[in-house]
C-alpha cells in the first residue's frame, strides 16, 4: 500500500460541490458553543455532500477564524444559514416534508444502528449543545429521537464526533 498524494484524491472544486447532487440531509446545530465543533461539522458535511447546515441560537457563524481552523474552507462549499429559534425551524422543516431526527439519549429513542431510512425522504439531523444537549422542546417536536449506542463508562460523545458517526451511517443507508 501507498498513501495517495493530494493530487490523486479526485477532490472537486467549490463550484463543482455547489452543482453536485446533494445527500438529502440537513444538519441543524442547536446552540453549539465551541467554534471548533462548528468548523468540524462543516468539514464533515462537506465530505458527505450535505445539503445545508442551520446554525441556531448562540451557534457562531462564518466568517470566523476559530471556525476556519477546523472547517478548512468548507464554509465556502456547504450552504449555511443562521436561524435564531431552533424549534421554529424544526416546525418549518416538518411542514416542508422533512423528517426531523434529534440525536439525543431519551426514553423511546431508536438506536442509530436500528434506524431505517426511507429512500426518497429528506432528513434534518439536530445536534445539541455540548452541556445541555438538544432542547427538550425540540426533541418533543422531532419525528424521531436517534441515539448512538455507547457501551463504555462515558455515555457522551463530542458533538463533532456524534455528527461524524450519524452522518456516515445515514449517508451509507441513503446511498446504498
């Protein structure tokens, strides 16, 4: 085996990204405090051709040098919008026919590995604040609550890690 050079990776340009067919997933960041987490979510969303990111409440927005550190330019490729109220956004997305999935540990949640996608369905995935998680009112308004199985002594993952796990899983299921 040999590591590939950057020139061999087949990366697309920002313009090609904008024109590409997107994965039918919207990311919703509900009051994320860490700018590094926000940047990481942009970068992961770029990797999986995510349609859009909503930055809600106190979540910082580009341009910002702390976001840029981890986003590495993906704030230019992934469409984003700031929305003040996460619950109002969730209600609007549901009216538009988007299924809303809150990523949270809750009673009656569905484990991510057990969640079955509908092939022609668009999904919005809500990731919550590093301390408080997804707001209860947003969880209550969601179509589903999805939980990442965790078997160790710590039952929490960094939001950027959770985003990577969930987007990869949904990407695989939707593009199969």
